[in-house]
């Protein structure tokens, strides 16, 4: 069975082992070298979660199925064919393309906003594309204090909360977030992608941006289901040539 040594796996192993306590620094020559079989998947496991992996060659494909495991396999020329996963209706690349176009477009919604801590958070656009909602929002900071982002959270919660009953809140995970910036001073705009959903009129969709400090600021934008119902179908005219 043919075995080929992939030199760049030294860098990969260094990245994989960065999650494991190291007793002493090692040079490239001192690092353990691995071989990857052409026909068999190589599995690397670590005692701690792997936080960084760098595959610096196009001859090897890899993934991280769980947080402490890496799988590697050599790629044959005939395997370099795009695979369309039937369970994924829209690729990350397409989500990014739509989101960038919406981010650059003119705000069409003017009546959904909130003000807190001398900041204004407003809804700019909601577009419906396939199985997803693209929600475009922005924040204007009228203070001279930079906002260091701790969390961007999306929640579905009760519109009116009674003290006599426990409020029900569902945390939603966006399928895609366009802007990964961690700080802004005067202005911030982002587009998040959510799987399409329906919810009753007594619920509200909330987007919350909170600051890193323990007593930091937080601002929340509430979106009624009625606003979601009027989401525009995405117009291909918005897609600009790259």
C-alpha cells in the first residue's frame, strides 16, 4: 500500500497540538512527522479541544467532526469535483453574496427602531431568499465611547411578560453572520441569516448586541411577526458584479 509523506503536516500537527499543554518548544525537525495513506482516512485525536488547524497543501482534505478530532485524506485528481449536499439549500458562499448586496443597498424600512444609551438600533431591510430570511440592521452610536462587542444574540420571546408566569425564550442560531467585527465607535451595520420560521403575534423576534464589560451596554431591536411577513423577495438586480 503506497504511503506518501506530507511535509506540511508538521504545521498541521503543530496547530492540532496547540490545544495540548506543551512542556518545551520544538523545532520543525524535532516535531513528529505523520504519513497519510492515499486510500485510508487518517484520524488525529487530542486530549483537549483542537482550536486551530492549518492544512497548508491542496493535496490533503480534512475536517473536524468533533472538537478534539481531525480527519485527513489525500485527494486524488478525480476527486476534485464539487459536491452539492442535498440537505444544504444554500451554500455559505451564496449567503455571503446575498448578504453583501443587501448590506450595500438602501434601507427600505424606516419605522422599526429602538434607542438605548444614546444609541439607535434600526431595522433596514428584511429579504426572503429560498428557505432563509436575511435581516439587515444597523446601530448609530452618538457617544464618544467605543462599543466592544461581546455577543450578538437572536431570540424569540414573549412580547408581554407577566410577573405571574415564567417568560418563555428561545435562542436562535443564525445560519450566517456577515460582519464579524468585534468593535465599532460611531456606526455598525450587519446582515444575519435565519432559517425561515413562523411565530404567533404574542411573540417577538429580538436581536441583541451586548458589550464586553461586566456593566457594559446592551441594545435590543424587537421585530414583530408582521414585519417578517412583509419581507421582500430578493431581487436579482441587487446582485452586483464582483
